[in-house]
């Protein structure tokens, strides 16, 4: 079956996360007179994403006379430091954007508005099951899923040619994706053919993006949690293989020394500056790449080992628990995730939708539509059991364990066996499992 955006999202409809969704029980959205006032909305975003939000805000304000949404755009690296401080001080924005893997921490601390009594009766049915499950906590619905994304590989074709590698060797289908052995051989060729101050690739695991390392674990057919989302399962040969493989990126000089998880520089920066020939990246980078990259480039599929594996990324939109205008906040969140705004946002920002009614729409990216099938095909490789683990309520506590132990392995401070042992005990402590 061809790997398309439709097959990915339709296939993921069978996702069985280890908890049941509550029945709807929703009421209709608030009447117009209760959808007036001013909301504050804090987010980060690419230029295309911010343009999409501004367009949706303008349309919402036009459709709801007397309503205003004030957009506050901040750098991603400041986003959650600011949000956490504002929540602590009691003056957070009414609305903010949050990755699915950190959503549970905010909902679990009672910091988000339960939208369930405020949403339209049919709202749940409009989203894919796994996207809807990603914004549930206990019996409440604490956000709306805005989009998803996954990581493929962006390739600088000029640097490939400089290293004597013909671009025709780049896989054009998921079935042809490089195996780990083939990627390692490619790394050796790039390393030999590039100047000493240029590298084969960079991996996008910086900061909380450490969850993208888990794709390598999944490619080795490994797991870090059992199906109860609590018991650690990372003490395995598959995990040791994944740690050894990713550590070899550093020992073989395939990545810049600062491509660690703790780095303050994101992997994409080294690709845009032509310091590396390839970078693991989400589709959201496509508009910026097309606008600013002064070299020929394309995208291809992430590698495979025992099987294919990829990350389930993207973000939800949430309202804070102490917003003074819950009805207006719910109305705005519903409006932004309606079909037309979501379709327009995803097309312009090169992201994948979360609505079931967009599955029949052959969505194409406004920029480099030829690359849409690559990212849709990559997303189709996401496995339900992998998503279920990352959806663990303890994920925010697991992330620091992954950061610390993997960086020790990458810098050569500990071997793979020790790293996996420490991950097993650290994850157990984080989950109480």
C-alpha cells in the first residue's frame, strides 16, 4: 500500500492507547454574547506558523464581533520557562501552545482549563482517535489537537556532490530507506569526502527533543515502557544497540561535537549554515529552508534497522485554568481547529492535520509540495505501541533521565551497557514503576 498522509492518519485510527476515552457529554459552545472580550495567546513558531495563527485570529475576530486575541510570539527556548513562571505567579496567558509530550504535566497539575463542558457536542468525532487521546487527562479534555509532524532527513545535495556522492543514491521511498549499516557506510563516505570542518549529519535531539532519540530505539524494535505506561522496559539488547549506534555518530566524527542533547544550538542551524550535509528534521522547517537555503536540497526517509520507526510530534492548543473568559477561550480553540483554518495552517506551515474530515482532502504543502509525500510516508511508519509509550503521564519526568544518560554516552563518559542500566532505574524512579 502506498505511504500517504491519508494511509497514515486513517491507519492510526485503530490506535489503542492504554486508557479509554470518556463519552462526550458535551454542550454546545457559548452563545455569541459570551464570546466577547480579549484573550491573550502565547506561542512560538516559524514565520509560516505565526502567519497562520495571525490569519486565524483575524478571521475569528471578524466572525465574533467584540472579541480580540492578542498574540505574543516568543522564541521556543524561552516559551516554557516563561509559561511556568507565569503560571506560578498567577498571571499566565489565556491560551498557549504545548507539545503533546509535555501536555500531561500541565493537565496533571491542574493548570489547564477543562474544556469538556464547553465544547460542541460533535467535537470529539472530528479528530483522529490518537490525537484526541493526546489531550485527555482523567475524565477531562484539557486542550484541542492542532497538528502533528514527524522527522525525516533534509539533504544538502551540493555537499553530497562535493563528497563525490551521486544524489541518485538517496532513497525515494520508505521501502528503500537506508538501513543502519548503509547509513553508517554513507557517513564514512561523507566524512572522507568533506572538509574537516564539515560533517555528515546532525540529529534533532536537543533539549526536550530527546524524545526523537526514541525513534532509534523503536527502529531496533525496542521499548522504554511496558503497555501499562509505567513499568520500565528499556533494559534490552535493542536499547543497547540504539545507544551504541547513536554514540558512534560522535566517536566516528559523523556529527559536530556540539550535536549533543544538552547543546544550546539546534541541529537545523548547522544544516542551514552548511556545516552538515544532512539533518533529521520535521516538515515545519520546509518553508524556512525554501526561503533561506542558498543550496540545492531535498528530503528523504529516516533510516531503519529491525523495523522502521519514527516520532509522533506536533502540538495542542490549551487554555489556562484561571482564564477569566473560559467560554471565549473554548470558542477560539474550536475556531482555530475547524477544518478550513487547520487546512490552511498545515498547508502553509508544512504540517500534518489531526482532523478526520481532512483525511479525504489530498492536502499538499504550499512550499515544496514534492516533499509532502516524504513526510506523510514517514509519518505512516509511526507504530501505535510507540505512540502509547510517549503518551505516558510520566513523560515529563522521563525526559530529564533520557537527557542526562544519553549525553553521558554521547560524550564518552559511560558505555552503552551502563547507560541502559541507568536508564532502566531512572525511568522506574520517574514513573514509580
